[in-house]
C-alpha cells in the first residue's frame, strides 16, 4: 500500500476470539454504556431542571457530562457491534470520523477540567470577586472556548494524521482508531511531520496540567488558613470531586501514552486504552454524585436514618 487513498478500511483489534467471550464483552460494554448514559443523564437533567444548580460550577459540570457522553459514545458502540457480530472492520472514513470525535470530546474535556480548576480557585481564593470573574457570560465564553479549542485541535490533528501515506498495512492493534496505532502504519519518512504536532500537543497538555496543579496549590493554601474545621471541610468538599476526576483522567491517559515500549503488548495496550477512554466517562458521574450533596438531595440519594 503506497498511501492512505488505497485503503478502504482498517482492521481493529478484537477483544477475544472465542464466541462466548465476545458475547460477554458485548454485554459488559452495554452495561457500561447504560451506566454512563444514566449517570451523566441524571446530572444533566438535575442541573438543567433545578434553578438552584444554575451556578458556574454546575454549568461546567453539565458540559463535562455532555463531553463524557460524547467520548464514550464514540468508541463503545463500534466495539459492541464488533463483539456482537464477530467483526473487526471499520471503514477509512469511519475511522477518520471516530478519531475526530474522540479527540474533540477528550481534548475539550481536558480544557474544561482546566477551566473548572480556575472556577474552584476563584471560589475559594477570591470569593468576593466570584460573581464578577465568573458571571454567566464569562462562563458561556469559557465553555465555548473549551469546545471550540477541542474542535480546532481535533480537526487539525485528524487532518494531519490521515494525510500521511500508509505503507505498513491496515491492521490497527487497538479496539478503536487511535493516533499512535495509525502512525505505526505510516511510511517512515512521513512520521516526523506528525511528530512535531504531537510535541505541540504534549506541550499544551503539560501547560494545562501545570495550571491545574498551581491552582490547587493556591486552593489548599487558602483552605488551610480557614480557622474553622467546618469551613475547611466545606471548601474541600467542593474541590475533591473535581480533583478526583482530574486525577483519574490524567493518570489513565499518562499510563496509556507514557508507558515504556519494553512492556508494550497488544493485550496491555488494549486494557490501558480501555481504562482511559471508557472508565472516566462512566465513573465521573459516580464521583460527583457521591461527593456532591446538592445532586444527592436532588435524586434522594441521601437517606437519613429515621429516628
């Protein structure tokens, strides 16, 4: 194969070869999808319908739930279909579309998590200026910037990746179309063009990570200065869900992309990519629901013991 135009489809990596395991994977994926749909759907409905939750923190949480639904809906349906019908094929355009939407949702989510750390910083470190710095118009602009940046990043990355000539077959050692595995199929002389863009991506992600870390250093310093234990607990309780979500997102992504090549294998790559692409969108609603009293109260998740 001389270039991408001669490829009409890619072959994805199957989760299992035995029919019984394929069906088991299908039901597992279906359960995870329904759990993510239910969890994120409940958060979206609660925030949209309860005017008490029309605050910047919950507005960003609503956007995060939408991004979670988008990212998990990009990868799991195809994996479910392949497991159900014992199929590994995905069309060239289907692969490009899957990569585009996955990058859109995952990058916009990371940008949004960065914005949410700023929201917590202002709420705790500059409470008197919270209404000014995070008014409704500013929140809409920030959320739009996260979505728009994700769209632009995804468009450029996808176009650059699929413009590379492919010389090493069409088999992707992954259950969805992921950039590192597509690059392995590219011709060696064309790889360096994408490598520059990857370095830019790493720098951008590192910049966001540093911003989040610095924000939380300032937050923890401010919280520790609060005289009352109840005040410190209340301040921490508003930050812990976001911090847990960021930690889950960053840790799984780092393991997936920064693990040493010496321990890499198709099975390990499959499991690690599943962890960072599927687990966070399904677990995030649980994290916020368990740690957020307003959402628990909305859906009667907190049942005080009757005396």
